[in-house]
C-alpha cells in the first residue's frame, strides 16, 4: 500500500500505518519528552565520534523543538499499542529525521 504524506507532516509512512491501525489514547507528553532527550543526548555524543556536526546540530534543534512542545501535533499515535514501543520510537525517529533534513537543507 502506498501512503501519500503532506509536506507539513514530519512523521512518515510507519506512523501513518500505525495511526490507521490503532486508536486508544495519545502517547503521554512526558514519554515523548524522554524519547527526545535520549535522542538529543545520542546526537551530542555521536558528534564527538564522527557524526557530522551539521546533522548533530539539526537533531539537537529538533529535539529542543519537541521539548518546548512545538511539534506536539506530530505525535498522533495511541499510547498503548502492541509490541515493545516500536510505533512510538518510529514516530519520533521519523519526525526528527524529516525535520532535521529540512534544517540541514536550509528549508526552515
């Protein structure tokens, strides 16, 4: 199945598929912030071990946007889905990756 996504949405196909499959309640904001903090820390550490500084800075910037609740509308998934949190992790990964690409490409 092909999923068409809007340019204004940073999450991707995996989140869209999950959104169509599961509807309960949204992921709690503290969980989203914890995931963002973890990814921010990873980007900062990995920049010391070879991750391009521009990419690291973009990831950190996106995580700051998430922490300041600027991208709340990008987290549409339910809190309790089957599996081990894969859907929530894919959701935040897609958001960070797509928004960071926008920043790196100068399309802020």
